[in-house]
């Protein structure tokens, strides 16, 4: 069968057909997490994703695509995702290097000198936003700078839940807006649009959300005193 004839017979899947693999994948992943809990990532989730891919392949074959067409499409998709995957592989290495090199304790020490309890929440949010924007990774930011900021919050005896919220808010904002981010690069690559066009359109939702969160953390910091005295703070800094 010629390539032109194969291309003529192949048809684009309908919305219903395209939804079936996605629905099955979500159902199987949910069942995997429900049945296996924390161990679901050690095998069950991967099996669920492979089964979802198999269902998508069957629908492609049903619509007239050959196995060669499907292989070529999978190769293009893998090539598109290679960049973000390499970024994720570097995250764990960077976190380990920073911890072993003493970077995290150093950040805690100078953070205690610069961040007072009244500006801690807003400062943590802004710092994580800048770091994530520069590195392109919310995971790296949370695992390095975020870890140091949690240490500072513990020293000040601040609310760790609010501190974590400030860290995550800043890290996710920087990740979304960074041209180095894995997901920010992957989304326009898959959709076939320009990277900075994608970032420009995201500003309509991410910037107002970040502004509201930052204002919230400023207010919370202004009305939350720290019970930690000067002597306790000096002892912690001396130990570091």
C-alpha cells in the first residue's frame, strides 16, 4: 500500500475518540493511587500510563494510521519532551550538591540576618519567585532555597504552613514565567506556538494571582509577631 493511499485513508479522531485514552488514563492512575498509596509510583503508575498509550494506539490504528505512523509520532513526542526531562534530571543533583556544599546552612545564616519576622512571608515568596525565574524549576527552588527558608521559619517559630505556602507560591510563579522552565517549554512545543507568546498570555492570570498572594503575605507578616528573642536567635546563628 502506498504512502499516499495510507495518508488518504487515515482520519483525524473525533473528540469522543480523543477523550477515551485520557479518561482511561485518569481512571487507572486514580485507581493506582487508591489501591497502592505511596508505592503507586514504584510501578503501578507506569503500567497505567503504558495501558493508556496502548488504548491511544488502538484508536489510531482504527482510524487508518499504520504502526509506522504511530512510531514516528511517538518519536516526535519524545524528542519534544527531551529538554524538560533533562531539566528534571538535573534537579536532584543540584539539591544534593547544595546541601553537601553547605549552601543551605549559609542561606539560613544570612537569611536570619536579613529577613525579620514581619517581612518573612512576603520576602520568602519574592525570593522564591526570583530564584525560580532564574533557574526555571520550582522543584529546585523548593528543595534548596525553600529548605533554607523553612529553617528560618522554624528558628523564628513562625507558622510553617503559611511559610510553605509563601515558598510554593513564589516558586510556582517563577516556574510558570521562566523561559527555562520544563513545562513552560513543553506546552508551546506541543501546541505549536512560540515560547514567549505563551509566557505573555500566561501573565494575564499568573501576575494578578501572585500580586494577591504577595499582598496576603504582607498583611499576615505585619500582624504576626515572633516569640523568638534576640538571645535565642544569636544562639542559632552561632551554631550555624
